[in-house]
C-alpha cells in the first residue's frame, strides 16, 4: 500500500501553530496540504502524523473533521514516529509530506511515486543538494524496508529529527534517485516557515482561482508579478539545517567525552 504521511505539529519554533493558521477563511495550512494531496491518483491512504503532546490534540480533532486518520508518536524522534505510523497502517511505500507545503502539487507527487515504482528505488526525492524545484514542492518517497533500516541504525540527532537524513548520509546502502525539473525554479519559495511565507501564500491563493493549484499556476503568477517574491526573500531557509548541524556536533562531542 502507498501511504502518505503528513507530518504536523503545533509547536513550530519559527511560526507556532502554523498548520492551523488560515490561508483563506476557515481554510488552514493543513487543510490546503490535505486537499492538494487528495488530488493525487497514486496514493492509497493519508495519515496525519502528529505528537503525543497535549497541544497537538487540536490537530487530531481538526484532521478528524476532514476525514483523515491521525497517528500520534514521539515529539522529538520524528523518524520513530514515521516508522511506527507506517508499520501500524501497513504501508509498503511511504510518501512523506511535511505540513509546511500547503501548495504541494499533486502531479509532482504522482510523478515521484511513478518514478519510484518503475525504477525499484529505496528512496526518491526532488530536493537533494541541487534542487531545481521551488521550495514548497518537495516530495520524498521511500520503501518501508528502507525506513526500517534507517530507524534501526540512525544515531545522529539530525537523522532522527529529519527522517530521511540517514539515507543521504549512507548513500552506499540505498538505491537513491533525484528527480530534476526541466527548468531551474529553485529561486521560488512558497513553503510556510515564517509569517512572511504565510503572507505570500495567502496572496497566491487569493489570485489563483483554480483548485487544485499547480506549480505552473504559481510560476506564471510570480513571473507576471515578480514583486511578490520580495515578500519572503529575506527568510533564512538554512536555519533548521544550521540548528541540526550544531546538535550533531554537540552529540558527537559528548560521545567522544564519555
């Protein structure tokens, strides 16, 4: 079974509670993530994976209203949360989509799944080191077997926090493929990490009437109104990565001193 795990929590440090912030009236970030993904043709099941923290009761209640099942797991070890979720729902293939991508393009998701299925891969993504897709269209597809290997062997804090870091850190152990876009659009950013990102997404949604919203619709809009890209151009996209690297260094240092 191909299952999509939508990673969501209320405790985002950069934009607390962002998943339940409205983009349109009564339509939240999480609402758009789910509705965009439900347009995919190759996904059998959707599950929102959140934490056991009390603050995330809101996510469980909201997901139920939208008819989506929830899985609750470790708040710190996100890799463990994904593994246990995939195991519970008997997912043989996992599509991982964090909930900061309300304008995820369902056709891009299907393209990644199709490539995964046709090429016997362990892990397929469109945003490794040299991504050519906009930030906000990132997709990851991997097998349950690969996820289990990562879960049983991951040691670094970053590998437990970011779920798929173990794959990229151990490329020799897995068959990994990276999908590139025909045009380099990596300068475009409409993932929601900061208030300015949310502001941009609200404007994009207000200007595009078609549903679902496709990457091409957004690209056309931003080319016609390039001033929109200035709204969130100063947001530091490497902030989370820098934090993870610092935690890894501290972890390695502690290990050496034991």
